C-alpha cells in the first residue's frame, strides 16, 4: 500500500501528488479551471566518486 499526499490550490483543484516512491505529479490549469497539463517527476539519487580512487 502506497501512501500519497495531495495538495490543492485555493480553488480546490488538485495541484500536486506525492507518494512514498519519491514520485511527484504536478497539475496545471487554464484560466477556465480545466486541467491543462501534468508533469511527472522522479527523484534521481546521484553518487559522486573519483576515478583516481581506483588507481593502484
């Protein structure tokens, strides 16, 4: 079971959904209140290392 968090704007329109898998969805609306767009995002964790650490 995934827990999701929901955010709404002052017009009670859904603007963001977050879940435990670190995936976000953001929603955008036109001036008439119709959903006009959606962005799906996932977080990428990046590790930094040096290639010089592998030299003998």
